[in-house]
């Protein structure tokens, strides 16, 4: 019996890529745009929305490192439940 390498078909990355716009995840892009519009309306200055540019470049850097970083953060935040005695036990205890 020969020890051949198993037949592997690589999963094509564009099929697993989340929807992106200008290099960032569409969720980050929309939230960044909404924040820019709110800042513009609140300040009545055309230069105020430039504050969101650093946020976009940080998100661009993170999305270049890992294209699923937004989904990872969403899952991390959804797993953190508000447990009242977390500070006392320093863990997720559900019974006193």
C-alpha cells in the first residue's frame, strides 16, 4: 500500500470572503459612514467627517490582516453575557 497524499481540493477564497467595500467589511463601512454623517450634521463643518478617515484606515489594516475580523469580534461580543457575579468569582458562574 502506498502512502500517497490525500486528494485535497482547496476552498476558493472569494467564495468565503465577506462583502467588502473600499477594502473594509461592509458593516464597518456603513457604521463609519453613519458616524461621519452624524458628525457632519452635529458640527455643520465639512472638515468634521475627516475624523472617520483614521477609523477607516485602521479597519482597512485589520481587514487586510484577517478578512473575517468583524465576524470574529461579533462572535466574541455575543458570547460575553452579563453575569452578575463575574467580578466576585472571576469567572462565568451561574449559581452563587
